[in-house]
């Protein structure tokens, strides 16, 4: 497992890799170190931390998407929980009080049953969310999974602070820089 962290560190610290390559590598390495997550996404908070938008999502079929946004006004239970606790482990996401708000609009259409989210920070301010999900059935998230996400968050925080945040927090500017093919 150590090689995944080393490869991730090398990728995000290399000036030769573009933002898209770095985001894809982060998602792929998270899938490798948390194998029960078959869908991984990276989200960025807006300035007020009342909206997040998806920088990149790697689903169970290895398809890449981005651009979806979620607003606190629509999902207050989730935002309140994740901002207060920094981690949200919902092995049965469709029954968890902090995540049932996603059932009709997100979990059911995407066949998601489990969710493990972890906030990453820059200068002690919430910057984004690493989201691990399980499509098809539930999974029991472990302390090993949570600790792995913490480690990934620590490795990738510098990348987010230097490259992503340098673009500003305007959704369209960042998505233009990512340009999924």
C-alpha cells in the first residue's frame, strides 16, 4: 500500500503533470487503497462553504465525470454533519440521518448504498471533500479506510492549495482548466 502513497505524492508534486492528470491519479489511488469504494469523487467548497462542486468523479465503470454541484440549502443535514465532524461514515447511506437527503436525487439514480466522506483543509479552512461510495450494495467502512482517506487528504492538500485554489473558487474557471476528454 505504501507504493500507492508514494506514487500519489510523486504525481501531485510534479510540475509536469496537469491538473486533470493529478485529479485522475488521486481518484485512482483512492480506489486502490480503499477497495470497497467503487466510485470516488473529489469536491471543492465555494468560498462560503455552502456549496460543493465535483472536480472529478471516477465511477465503477472507470468513467470520468465532473461539474455536479450540491448546495447546503438542498442538503442541510449533510453539510451540517460534514462541516462539524470532518468525516462521514455511512455504511448504510440510505438510512443514515446525515445522508437520507440524497436518496431520491443521488443515491437511487446512481445505485449508491454506502458513503465515506472526508474533508480536506487549507489554512484550517474546509477546502473540499474526498468522497468514497459503494455502488450496488452496502459495505462496512473501517478505521483503515478512514485513516487512508486522512493520509490522502494530507498528501493532496498542498496540490489543492497551490494549483486548484490558484484558479480561484469559480466553478467554471476550474472546470475549464480540468477539461475531461
